[in-house]
């Protein structure tokens, strides 16, 4: 009887999916998320990687492969991305496809393991300022410690990582004093700095045990690509330079013209890229617009420079708040101001040769020969007596020294034909008061 019952049950469940059969499970499909890291390391890259890491987690990825081909970039951006890698719940492995130089080497070492393709290279992580000069000992020491830390975390020799930063470090048979260390894939594998050399991504996945996994390759959106381009220090500085130079030309000119449009376009790209990259919010747009409005008010109605100074401060604040750090913002702004002044000087020399110069600067003096008559000096009337020809309520006409003069009473109403005396003269404004019969 038991055998018959078992046979019946087996026949009933045999036609059902495995998930409804008690005690059976279906293995979930493995997912590998691949993120290409190409181009310079700049603030816009952080936004792209943050989104990609979140998508990998939502997709249930087993691992993330960070494929590197980068010449390096900003130290502060690399540090922020390092934090993203450390905080990711999904394991991240570096695969250097072509090169991981400078900040790229730092990010490769920040991952859980380092793999390289044949012919690739890693190293040369000496920090440089945007102008090309060497950084101070304080910054160099900090960056060296960061390189040592990520190398130790990955189980690599920290001295090798340090030799990529400092020229004075010598490692026998590897790098001489006075040279920066850059390793080829073969050299890295020989000294155990790379965890393996794999010609293709498929070979690497097979080594990691994910040869049958579903591979998702992250794609950079057009907006993220634009943001990465704009937030590059050189491009960002160039946009500020163009924006400032065009803004100064526009303030000098009457009305709103081509220079104003160029300025708006340059600053719009600058702020838009930094907002997309997550470096700034709408408050920087508000500060910038406020600054421009205040500068235009100062140009139209001079106010001892107070409004203009407030406008300049507002624009400076908007730029600095958009930068990754205040120091980077001030450095970028100082460079932009210098070059924008040079552009303005060159532009003014060019405009002098064209008809546009006459729209910026008055070309002749308002002389008598040109038919212009300046306001008369009325100060000689001070203390003189006269008679009001019309009632003064408070303005009207009076005769002083035999001449008709437009006057205004000092106080209230003065009747017609009253004897008046000039009490004050302010340019062409003649202030009179009624003369008392007692001589007052």
C-alpha cells in the first residue's frame, strides 16, 4: 500500500515546476557587473561610479569588475571614489586593461584584488598641481601614506606603492633613486604585485569561477559624460575664464548682446556640469544670478562700489561652492580671473579697430564746438536778493539781479511779488527764502 501511495505522489509532482515541489530549490543566475573606468579621474567620475555601484547591488551582482584605463587625475576625487569602493557591499576587483597611472593606480589598489592584462602598466603616482609644479612635502607625505594603506589592505608590499609616489625611494632590481616606479604587467606578476594576468575578461571570470555568469556592462549616460568633461579642472577653469571675460565686456556695453549670451552659456555649462556631478546644488545658481544682478545695478546706478562688491562676492561664492574643495575653487577662480583680464585687454585692443568700440566708449568730448552747453554755475547768486514772479509752491520763478531764475523755496509757500533772498545753491538748484521786513 505504501509503495502504491508513493508512486501516486511521484506521478502527481513530476509534472509540476521544481519550485512547488517541497524540499527543492533552483540556483539563482549569477550576475557580474562590469564598470569601465576610462579617462581622467575627476569629480564627474564619482557620480557615475556611485550610480553604477548602486545598480550592481540592486541587480544582485555577485562581484563588480572595475576595468581601468586611466592616466590618473585629482587626488580628492580618487579619495572619494576609494571610499565608495570600501563601502560597497558587493566585492570589487580591479582589472587593468591598458593602464592605471597615478590616481588610477590608487584606485586599482583600493579594490579587493588586482588583475592585469598583458602589456598593461601601473604606477607613476607622484602628485602634481594643475600648473605642473611639484606639491609640498605635507601633501606628498599624505598621498604616500594613502598609497601604502591601500597596498597593505590588498596584501601588497607598501614599499612598492610608496616608490610609485616618491622618486627618492630605491628598490634594488626594480627602480633606481630619482625615478618613479611604473610596473608592466609582467613585472607586477613577477614580484607578486598583481594577482594574475588575463588576456580577456572571459579568462578573468573563468579564474574567479563566474564563467557562466550573466555579465552586465555599465554605460555612462550622455549627461554623465558631459559632466565628467566639464568638471575636469582645465575645462572648468576655461569655462569660468570665458564667462568672466564675456561678463565684463557685457557690463561695459549698453544693453544685452553677444557677450552676455556667451557668458550665460559658459556659466550655464559650468554650473550644470557640476550639479549633474553632484558637486553643487541650485543654491549656487541663485548666488550667481544674484551676483550678476547686483553688478548690473552697480553699473547702472553707482553706489560707492558696495553693491558691486556684494555682487562679486556672490559670484565668487557660487564658483567656490561648486568646486570639490574650497582650495581648489579659489585656485581655479584665481587662474580664471588672471586669464579673463588678459582676454579683456586683447579684446579691447581688437575692438578699437572695429565699429564696436564706439558702442563701449564715448568717442568725442561734449564741447561748445559740438553744440553742447554745460549747466551754468549759479553759485554767484548766493546771498543775493530778488522778487518772486510767481507763487512758490515750493518751486517757481524769481527775478534776481535782473535775470529770471527757476527757484525753490526753503520752507513753505511764498506769495507772488515777495522779496526773497538766495539761501543755498546746489549746482543749478537755487533755494530761496522770504526776506523779513525787519531785515532778517
